[in-house]
């Protein structure tokens, strides 16, 4: 992780760490398998409107999600969160992303955040092909070209109960050539940052 991304992550963890760990559930650590539900852009905002092409965003939602699967050795959620099995069920996220009106999501306000209570509403609306187990979704809050960074919630949830077990927000810097790679970089960095947070929390839960 480069210095810029490490600094972003440290700053966000300072504000989010205590609250998130207070809400943790043993299922997050004890489950042997994880159901990867994808990158949810249904509430995302794209800050710095002149830097985004609205008509390209639906294609990119698909491309970013496909990248997580086609380069799973790099974007390795199973390894990051110490699971034996990863099952992919992007049915809910795919349907939600397809309903986004991208033109309405381009903004120039410097800041945007998803209220914590809205996260619960998002998860409550998920109808997965998988009916039970530990779900993991990355709920994208913002791609901010002005800051050259993305903010994303890492959310573990109980699929059967549609309840959040643990949610933590990260921000990481963007870099790379082309829109797909530029905004995929923060996802990679956030997997790395959340891996460390997860391991510390798991050790703490065993004491």
C-alpha cells in the first residue's frame, strides 16, 4: 500500500474503528464460507461531474464487478477475511446497479455520505439466490475525482435475517490508466486495509 492510500485509511479508521467493532457479531469470524455479493453502486455519487461520462457508468458498474471475479487472485476476499470457501452471488447488486440513473448521480458538491441508517435499508432490500450464510458487500459511497479517492463501506451481514453484522467505511486513493483501472485501485487498497482490521478484530474476539 502506498503512502497516500495508507494515510487515507488511517484517517478513516480513526473515525470509524470504535463504532464498527462494537457492532461485531461472532458469525463474522466463525463462518467457514463467505458469500461475495459484489460492488453496490446504488447509492454512490460521482463527485467532479466533468470527469465522469454518465452514459459510461452502467457499463463500468458491470466491468468493476466482473473484474473482482476475473482477477480473483488479486481481489481475493476469501483470503483477506480468512475463509475456506467463497461463493459469488451478485444477483441483488446487479439488479440494483441496473436501476441507477447515472446522470442524477453526478455532483459537484465537495462531500457526500450515506447515512448509517440507510445501510440497514439497503441490506434489508437484498434478495439473493443464496438464502442463508455470511454475506459480504462493498457499498460504494463516492468516487471523488477532486480528492482522487473512493469511499466504500465494507459490510458483513446475515443473509437470512438481512441484518448488518459489521460495517466499516474506508477511503483509498485512485490511480492507474483508464477509468476501470483508476477506480479499481481503491477497491484493491481497501481489501488490504480491511484485511488488517479484520485480523486484529478476530484476535481480539478470541480473548
